[in-house]
C-alpha cells in the first residue's frame, strides 16, 4: 500500500483553495444526489476540505 499524499504542508498562500473550488465540490455532491449545500453547510464543507488537505494541526 502506498503512503498517503495528504495532508499537505500548507503553503503561505495556496491560490488553488478558492470559493470556486468549494462551489465545484458542492456541485459534485449535488450531482451525486446529495441535498443542495446552503448557508452554514458551505462553511462546514470548507472546513472539512481544509482539514483533509492540510491537516488539523497546521
């Protein structure tokens, strides 16, 4: 089994982590049949993606 690639070392500024990325991920979830993300759902998704990408101790 290969070593995991995540979490990443967080750069000072990651131009890839944008509202556009968040909207794209929300759209993928909706297309898969999950309910539309609204309000605080988007905040929670953003935090979950951030923790996945960079870990919780960065």
